[in-house]
């Protein structure tokens, strides 16, 4: 049974990364786009994958916790470190990403009169790059913890 929970956990991770990959691609593309209509379409694409991302994340977490009990991993430090890092990443991602993308959505909304230089500054913000590097580094550390189980 433990192998099935591992399978579901990894499948949840794949689903999360696939859905979240769209958000990453959108973030990178927005940095080069200046047409408000195209920005809205790109942002809508990212928004459309959010439900799949959250469902996959829930599956990943539930299966990981259940498997942790099945293999008695909760007494190992790497398990707690990986879970703590995942929580820290989620806590960091929301204040980093949500306010920025709310501003972008408002700036490119139909009927918005955002001056081109203001839109340029907003879209060239390093914020998406910071989010990308924080999340990538965190996921790589979690992967390291899960594979090498250093403590």
C-alpha cells in the first residue's frame, strides 16, 4: 500500500508542476508583452490552470502525509524539513505573487487608462523572477531532502 501512496504523491507533484508551469511561462511571457489585450489573454490562461494546480497540490500533500504515516517517516527530520519548507514556500508565494498580479490585471483591464510607461515599469518588475527563483530553489531542496534523506 505504501508504494501506491508514493505513486499518488509523485503523481500529485507532476500535476502540480504541470499546472504551475503554465503560471511560470505566463510570468516570463508577460515581461515581454505590452499589448493590454494580449496581457489579459495570457493572464486568463494562467488563471484557468489554477484549479488543477490546487487540486494537485492537495493530492500531493494528502498522499505525502498518509505515506509518511505508512512508512513511519514522521520521526525523521527530513520529513519535517520538507513539509516546513513547502509551507514556507506557500506562505511566501502568496504575498510575493498575488499583489503583483492583481496590479497587473488592473493595469491591463478593459477600460483601464494605464500610461504606457507605468505599464512598462510594472511588467518589467523583477517580482516574477524572484518568485521563480524562490520556488525553484525550494522545490530543489525538497527534492534533495526526499531523495537523500540527510537527517
